[in-house]
C-alpha cells in the first residue's frame, strides 16, 4: 500500500485522507448527492490521483 504524506501542512490542504483510494472511488458510486461526490473527489485529488477528472467535468 502506498503511504500518503502531507506535502505541505496548511489550511488549504488539510489532513491526509483516512480512506484508501479504492474506498473513496466506491463512495463516489454510492453517493446520493453531488456534494458527496465532490467531497470524495477532492479527497482523491489530495492523494495525487487525478484519474477521476472526467467525473468532475
């Protein structure tokens, strides 16, 4: 498993995600609102994985 470290501690980046990328992607599929999808996408992007960019568009 890849360990994620904070690139920079600040209010802009926040804490590193507590869930795995797989769990966050599963949460996107199960989300009941656009807000939930957006929050999960942000968490995925914070890990450096931008493969879900099409979902944001």
